[in-house]
C-alpha cells in the first residue's frame, strides 16, 4: 500500500517547513520520515515529537494512515455538555490469537523492566455517534497490557485484520475561577511524552458490571488524583472534541472543566494530590495565552494532546 505524508515543522527561528514523503506503508515509510526529519534535526523521531527544537505535527494526506481495525477515525470538534454524553459498557474486548501472543510477550518484557507494572482494566471505545448536542459511545473492557501491545503506529500495517485495544483517553482542560488554564509538564520518568507540556488526563476505567458509565466522574477522578481539585463544575463542563492519537494510538476525548478555585490556590494545594509525581512542574496560562499561536508554549516541548486541545479550544471559544 502506497501512502504519502505531509509533515509541517515549525522551527525556533519561526520558519515553517513542509516536507513530503511517500513510500510503502510500514517500516519503509517510517524510515523515510525519520531520515528527512533528522536531516533538519540530529535526533531520533520519537524525540522530535516532543523535542525542544521543533513542534512536529503529523497530518496524513491519506486518511488510512490513521485507520483503526474497524474503520477510519476522523477528528470531531463539538461543544457538548457532559450530561449529554451517553457511554454504555458491554462485555470484554478480546485480541486475536496472534496478537494475544504478542501481548503476553510484550507484557512480560515490561514486567521484567518494571516489576511494579500494573495491568489494570481500561475502557475501550468500540464506536461513537454524534447527533446534534449529544455524544453516544459504545464501550467494552480491555486491559493496559493489550494497549501496550497494540499502541505503536505500525500495528495496523503489521496486523491489518486485527483491532487495537483503543482505550478511551480523557484530557481535561481545567479552567480556573480567575480565567487561567492549568498546564502540567510531564515527568521525565513518564512512560509517554516525558518532559512534554500536557494538561490533565488519563484513561477511563470500566466497572465490573455492564451498563451506563458516567464519563464526567472518570475525568473528575483524574483531575482530583493529579492536582487535588474537587470543585469542577458539572453543569458547566463541556466536551470540545474527540480525536485519535497517532503517536500512542488510541481515541482521546477532550473536556473543558471549569473550577471555582484560583490558579494560585490549585498550584499551592496540588502537592497533596495522589498522583502529583506524574508532572515535574505545574504551570498556568491565561486563556488568551492558550489560544495565541505565539503564546508562551510556542517553543516549548509539547505533546500531541496539548496541540489538539488548543485546536479544539480555539474552535470552541472563537
């Protein structure tokens, strides 16, 4: 399968460089991308994605580069109150036999390096539907080990008939009472995006029994665990977009979560958060700074979710 990619690189000198690369799907195309990028910056492609030297954001000229096992996934921007989100949980997701063997070996390797690694249950988004101001999500149960085995970008090319684990990620844009947005800088020890600018987030977790699941409670739990904020306002919380992470492959739901607390109060109280060590630093930017393409984040190391959250917020607020 022949694919083409357009890569847009924004350099610290404020130059925008467009690079086109074509090739066969899979490792040949990956090698072409890496060789082109490293001709501009002498560092591995995985470092470039969150590197200090450039913002790299991949846009596919061909939608099938972001194809899941059960169809092409396209970004959805919207403004949907959280009480208009329906999530229904049914059953367990099972990997194909061949991929299940990969899961076992991959997870064994993870545990050998990190004996404390926990294979927790995650909520898999099987499908979704947007109708007016209502978002409906059909979900099942998967596990973290299944995600680790299927999250790499070339999985779909190596196992074209297999579905990914696709856990539903949740990104919270916490808007403070004094009009700022809480921004975190990922720990250098983080499994994903170490050192990159991030917001608040994690993965939705399923219950043991089938039935409706309240996604607001899931993201509110993440906010409390990471920055000890317990006063996000449900009546004002809004989902602003749904996208597919092409770096650590999974769907991500972005939510605007207003809090009554000031930014200073949140930063001073965050030390008591259970998962405070996930971030090496806590920051806050004004709404104008977040929306401004030339804001303080311009030359920072940024994660895919930070870039995508800004795009959805620009559409929501403008």
